[in-house]
C-alpha cells in the first residue's frame, strides 16, 4: 500500500510532462515501459486533472511608439479656434483663454496666433508665431510658459533638450489624457524639470490633429493648469 501511495505521488510529478508528450504520440510507449501500478495511477490522475488552457494575451499600449507624424501633434495649417480653462494659484476661480489661428505661411511654415485671456478686468490680448523648422516647432509665446520649443524634431521617445535652465523630455508618444473637452488617446507627452528639477516641474499633452490639450506647471512660486474645453476648425489648409 505504501508503495502504491509513493507511486501515486511520483505520478503527479510526471503527469504534466507526460500530458505534453501525449500530443506527440509517445504516451503509449512511455506507459508500456512503466510499472503497471504507476501507469494506472497516472491514468487516473490524468482523468482528474482540469483541462489546460492558455489565456488570451493582454493588450498593452506602449507609450514609447506611435505612427502619428510629428507635425500632426501641433497642426499649423488649420484655421482653428481653441478655448482653455485656466487656473492659477495667483488668482481665485478660473479664467478662459481663447486662441485663434489667423493665417498660415506655406513658405515660412508658420502660423500667426491670436491669444486672449479673459478676466473680470480688461482682457489681455497677444499675438505670437508658431513656426516649424529643422529642430522642431517653436513658439514666440505660449499661455503658461512663454517662448519655447513646443515639439522637437526628430520626435523620438526619451528625447531631451534644454530651454535655459529647464530640461525637457519626450515622456510618451501614445499617452492618454482626459480634459473637459473629452478623452484623447495617442497623445504626445512632454515633461519639464524647472531649473533642472530644483524649482519644480511641468507636463503638457498634445493630441493628434488638435495641438495642446493640457498643461500644468508647479513651481516654487506658482501653480498653473491649462485644460482644453473646446476645439473648432473653421477651415483646413489656410493660406
């Protein structure tokens, strides 16, 4: 009896490889050359074993890769009107920022943008230029940061560059962000370490076909957030 129990335990250890062997047609040969009691124990164990199944592979979105052309993250040749919700530690409540792409120069690959910051007092109005060059898309102004390299060329995951003392990095090419205007997938995410990280940090997201949809800056002296609330195309391919 003890011998049979030991054989049964041993059978449980060899059951898995023997089950695999069964598919190749060698199980009968193995059992024919095995102790009869052990063979019987294995056959009984095999009948009681649950069916072996392989789970479907999980779908994983890799933020490091994207098929979106770099220029699509900030299109310049579309006559668009964009509105943002603007919050800051420097004032209570929220303000509205409205940006309108006025015209586009094919020769210079640049767009002129009108920006209005609405508040209870007199609105603040400014015009600035977005231009595409060899090193990327640059702006002469921006709602929260000022002049900067918006998108670097070539656009690759983990690319880094400096803006004065601040260090920027392409953190993702296929990120997801939710703002009042909706949820956007396949976004470009750029992170910033202010003064190398000693003075704070920032992050911003660009959605394909739209442009900047979210930005946040947290520094020693201020906290500011920009969220897309509406996006309208008046017409594409403007000149």
